[in-house]
């Protein structure tokens, strides 16, 4: 992949994957490096962020970094041409392997649990997780306390209802 923060062998250069040691040459603080609170989600989010916004101050691929900077300064479209070619090649491989690639934001974003259940409609008849979860009509237990008796809920079983016997 042609990217300022990806080595030619495919390894990703991202600070949260680096060991938490002092390295004055890197310019990174130990707090930006690996720690036990990192998980698959935080790593993937960091990689997605890095792919969208390359860090050209410490590139793994200097040539891609220089090309990306020129592209961002509207001086050269070579970076864009290479990336579009890679995207098209990846799309062809995915199709051959029967993989569906998301093309819209809705394809990427998973529906909320309430919306997926087809519960209450919001404005203009559109599904709305907020309207579903804040409504007291047709309550469905989603494991979310949606009523207004917060003080009473401290003693209940947190199913959103209050029973005097609790």
C-alpha cells in the first residue's frame, strides 16, 4: 500500500504499537505508545485515522510522504492517481473473492439496536433510535433505562421500571 505511514513490506508505523520506552529520536511521548488499555478497537480506530490523515512528520515511506505533501499543496496529482489505482485493484480482488465493499456511509455504519428492531419512528416517519429509547410507549427492554425515576432506579433492577417492593 502506498502510504506515508506504511512500510514497503506492509507494516504500519503507528505510535500506539510502539513499545512504551523512552526514545528521544522518535519525538513520541511514552503516553502515546503501547499500554495495556489499548485493544483491538482502539488500534483499528487509530489505523483508520492514520489512513485518512497521514502523519508526514515521521514517515515509514519517505517517497509517499513527499508525494502526499505535494498532493495536499495542490502541486501534484501523482499520489491521488496511485491511490485510485490501488483502490480499483483492491475492489477487483474483493469482487473475485465474493467480498462486498461498503460504498456509502450507511454501508459502513451499523444500525442502532433499536433501529434494527424497527421500533418507533422519528420525524417524517424516519427511524430514530433517540425517539425509540426516550419513548415510554410500547417499551421494549433494550437493557437501557429510559424512564425519569433516576433516584428510584438506584434501588431497582435497572430494567427501567420501579416496584415499591424493591
